[in-house]
C-alpha cells in the first residue's frame, strides 16, 4: 500500500482550487464584458424573385462577404431553408456590428463602395434579384454562446 504525503496532497488540492477559482474569475469577467458591450447582431432575410436565388448566392460568394468585412461588418453565418417553398427563394444571414451606430455607418459605406455598386449592377443584368428584405437587430442574451 502506498503512503500519502500530507503536504503534497494539500499542495495539490490548493493548486486545483486556485485553478478552479481563476477559471471562474475569467468566466465572470468575460460575461461582464459581454454585458457591457454595445455589440449587436443583425439577422437579414432576403426573398428573391423566382429563379434568382443562385444569382444572389453568386453575388454574396464573389463580392458581398468580402466587401462587408472591409466596411467593419463581421460575417457570422449564411443559411438557406431546407423546406419548400422558402428553399427556392430565401437567404438568411447574420452579421455582427460593434454597435447600432457602427452598423449604420458600415451600411452607408458599403452602399457607397464602388466595387459593391459595380457588382450589384452586374448581378442584376438578367433582372432584379431581391424581392423582399427584412432586417432585425438583436442583442445576445447573457447565456448566449455567441456574444
């Protein structure tokens, strides 16, 4: 049978407890920081005219995502519904902005960007793409994995 060295056991327990405490302090600090942040998320839903979803995908893949980043928008994710009829004409995506004011400034700069204007015009040579646009600004909850 092995013999337990009491001082080593106490030292090990103290190191373990310190690690747990530091981990909890770090977690509390990051939650507090997230709650103090003005960061907002924007959920955008685009409904295309019939047969134009592929053109919208191409515009985003080839131009839009990169231009968003250039103007301070963070691309979080892009999604298409699985079920009809939305699967045929809907793109849903989420952006992050430092604040609502930053979002407004980023969108203004994006719309004025010459590269965007050219890509926009070229992408609608065969007709308009977007029939309807919805935008919702959101705050992350304190229990959200994304902040």
